[in-house]
C-alpha cells in the first residue's frame, strides 16, 4: 500500500508544479498582449495592434464620426 500513497503524492506534486508554471505563463502572455495593443479608438476606447486594423474598425463601427488625423493619411 506504500506505493499507492507515493503515487498520490507524486501526482499532487506534479499538479502543483503544473499550476505554478501555467500561472506565470499566463501573466507573461497578458503583458505581451497588452504591449502589442498600441492604437486606441477615440470613440469607444477599444485597443488595436496596428493602424490598418484601427482604420477598418473605425470605418465599420463609427462611419458617422470624423476620422482621426492619425489614420486619415493611410
């Protein structure tokens, strides 16, 4: 019966280790994703990674609003 207890302890230890790895990894991914979101819509405050996406968003979501200067020349 001793091996059964060791197996359970080993599984618990592996599970805790996996949780710690995933916890740190998730935080890194969130930080990296936040850094990539550079442009922010002036109307709805949605963030976008590049000016092309920003222009598409603005044309489709806010057609009646005047286009911001930063994406007019694109």
